[in-house]
């Protein structure tokens, strides 16, 4: 791939089958540098599976994934994370017993080489304290910084997911339904946050809340049955009869 | 998983921790005055072994059921070095630890591909292979006769009295414990706990989980080797028992008994088991003609009892109660939470009367 064509993520024929069932089917997705790119589609369309492929948690059955001109097909999750791709999980995926402070410290440390040092005191982590506080403040959790994550409400866990992804200071941020389970106020805060942080990164966003998509996305890709149904701006996609059909069909089938 | 007691301990005022450390040190120094000195040395060696296992079991969430491989191969190595070269015994013990670490590398590389019970099975399988080799390689290990006459050399000092040997050996164990403590309270230790809590999430934060597991496995094996080498020199003898699977089981029992993820708990568990087994070995309890204190039975019963009564192990439960006393909320849900709604119902009934 030519890096100068402005694509940060480019997949070619990307497919994933689970025992004969094809969850992601020959997807050619191009995410342009600096865009907020929304992935929408009915339940079971393959959005999360696509994220799992992009972040190395699943190995593709076929196809290729390029990250800024580098082939990352088959790379491990930790390697992809270190290449600057961070993700939040749809199903909250935290360290239940660790405090929020420890969570963010861990994420901040993830971009350094500190983790291998078994011979120094963990007091060196206090250098992350201020930054951790800032990040927790950004997602509205600074008052709970000493609380174990297991005790948080669902929406707060979503916010912590976001703080963790941000702590990695990624070039590419993959957010899987970041506002699911949040109240109106938190949804707005999250939208604001994404708007602020997008300035120097690329965001891929899986989102069911269409007003969030409308407010944030430069491009929208619609997935159905693992395939790309259509792609365009929000307005283009919204008026596409196939999309309306897909959503109605998806609902009635569910 | 079990209580994250080390963090609770860390939350205690510094004074508490200082008291605990000084108290532990005092007990360690006084031990051969209080009990039969060879048993004191056994306790110290097993305590280090249990702590080494706890690095894996309590702090990384990996159950090794093959740590006898490291303890035992170290016992033979320390013995061989001491016998063949006449080196000072700390050198022999250190050499043994290095050999245990080298042995741990291939085992770890293969075992970390599995988790849970499969990890335990892989480690057990490797330990059985080591046992087999030790049994066959009579020239080195003495087979069923064991490796006898391991000298306690230290610059011409006479350490034949177990009382004096204890004080010569104790620093080695203390250094091992210090290493374990440092590992737990390091950035690396933080990552281990993260891996225990959620390996997939740790990977998405950029941590190569398998590499961390291999590292901690090798460190754990090294400390186990230090313990096993010390044990063999102390006894002047290394036997097949040291590489047998029951030794792997015993150290797991010690760690779980004391409370995993606590370091202190492992030491307490080791002390209890060594004492109980010594007591049973010297004065068996008979019911009719049957000696019910056959190897493992009573230990097993105590183990089952403690696990049923104190889910967090001995030390884990103590630390938990201390914390409750001070009204520090627990990190994890516990039973007392279920009693709250019942108490809240009471006022609703009261106005009736
Ligand atoms: N590990 C797996 N094994 C088998 N089938 C799977 C697996 N993961 C996902 N699937 C299937 O693949 C399909 C796509 O799932 P995926 O989670 O990617 O959907 P989604 O678009 O994220 O849906 P939602 O909007 O509900 O989150 C579903 O039918 C799901 O059952
Ligand atoms: Mg999904």
C-alpha cells in the first residue's frame, strides 16, 4: 500500500469464519487518517468481530490488514497496541479488583518499558499519578480514583474503558459502543470527549446511537451479515433504502 | 479469585508493616531456640519455596503442579556441587538455583501456552519427566539411595551442629524472600496482578502476557531452587522424594493454606505444615492397629478444613478481619453485604407494635 494515500487502516478481503459461519465476509475497509469513522449495522453484523481482527484478538480466516502501510495480519494484540492502536471493549473488560488509579497507571505504563523492571520499587509509578488524574477527570471519574473498578456502575465502567484507551495515547482509537448503558448526560460528555481527542488521531466507532454517529462521524460504513452494505457520509447512508431495509430486517429477525 | 491481601496490607499504615517485618525477623532469629533446629531450617526452606510458588499462584494466577522439578533438581545440583568441588555451601545453593532457572525456561515456554488446569497438567507432566530422569540417572542422583553425604562447607567453619547451620543458611533464605518481596512490589509485580485479573485486557494495553509469565515462572523456579538447595545441604542428603509429585502438592497446600497472594500466608502455611508433619512423624496417632497419621492424611484433612472455613487462607482471613475492624471497605464482595437488607427491614416492622 502507498502510505501517502492517507489510509490509516486498510483491509483487503478480510474474513473470519467460526466453524463454517462467516461473521466477517470479504471486508475491504479503508479508514482515512484523521477521520472519525463509524461502523454501524444490526446486532450480529460482525462489528465486534471486525474489531477483534483489527486488534489481533482473532486471526483472520482470509484477507489482509494494513496499518499505515505496515502489514499487521496475524500480529499479536500486544504488538498492535504498541503500534498505536488502542481499543475499548463492548463488554466491559476491566481489572475488577484494581482501583481506577491503578488501572490508568497500568495503561500509562503500557507505553513504556517499565513493566519488565522487577528490581525497582513500584513507587516509580507515582510519576503517572498526575496524568492518571487528568485522564480520570476527562471521563468524569476522578472522585472515584481510589475505588476498585468492580464497584462501579455500568456507565462508569464504560467511561473507565475510554480512559484506559486514551491513556495509551493511540494514533488509532477503536471504540466499541462507548456510550452503551450511559445516561443522556454521560453520552453527551463522551461525544464531547471524542470530539476533543480526535484532533490528533483516527477514531473508529461502533455505535448504535444514531445521534452520536450523526454528531461525530465523517464516514459511516454499514455492515450486514459480515459484509459491507454501503459506505458514505452519514446523510448519504441514512437515505440509502438498503440501509433502512437492513435495520428493519435486522429488527424483525431479532 | 482470592482476596488481594497484599494490597490490603499495602494500605495498612507503614507502622503495621514495619511491625510485621520486624516481628517476622525476630521469630526467624529465635526459631532454633524455640524448636528443634533442623525443623527450624526445614520451615525456612519450605517458607521460601511456598513464597516462590505464590509468585505464580497468588500473584499471576498460575497453578504450577510441578514445582518439585525445581526444588528437587536444585537439591541434587547443590549436593553434587558440594560433594564434587567442596565449594562453600552458599555457592552450591546458588548454583542449584541457576540450574533450576535454566530448567524452568523450556518448561515455562511450553506451559504458558495453556491456562488453568491445563497449565497445571503441563507442569506436572514435566515434573514427572524430571522424576523419571532422576530415578534412572543413578550415577548422578544415587537413584533410590539418594545422594548422601553432602558437606556443609563454609571456609573451614564447623557447621555440623544444626543450630549453627541454621544461622549460616538463614541469610540465603532471607535474600530469597527479599527478592520475592521486591518482585511483588515492583512495576513488574503490578503487571502480574493485571495478568491474573484479566490477561486479555493486559494484552490490549500492550503487555506481552506470555513473556511476563515466562519471566515470573523462571524467577519462581530460581527461588524454589534456592530453597531446595538449602534444604538438601541442611539434610546432607537429596532423595527422590524431592522430585516426587507429592512435594509439588505439599507446597501448593502450604500456599493455599496460608492464603494465596499474600507472601506472609505462604510462610505461615509452610510453618504449620512442617510442624504438623514433624509431630505426626515422631508421634503417630493410632486408632486400633491403624496409624491414621500416614503421610498426607492429616495434612489433607487440615487443608480441607481450612479451605472450607477460611476461604482466604489463614493470613488472608486475619488481614481481612483487621481491615474490617478499621472500617476500610473491601475490594471484593463478601458475605456481610447480604446481611444489610435484613437489617434495613427492621424499622418497617417496628411502627406496628
Ligand atoms: N467466538 C465466536 N464464536 C462463534 N461465533 C461468534 C464468535 N464471535 C462472534 N460470533 C458470531 O459472529 C456474529 C457477529 O458477532 P459480532 O459480535 O461481531 O456482532 P456485532 O456486530 O458486534 O453485534 P452487536 O451489535 O450485537 O454487538 C454473531 O452471529 C456472533 O454470534
Ligand atoms: Mg458488538
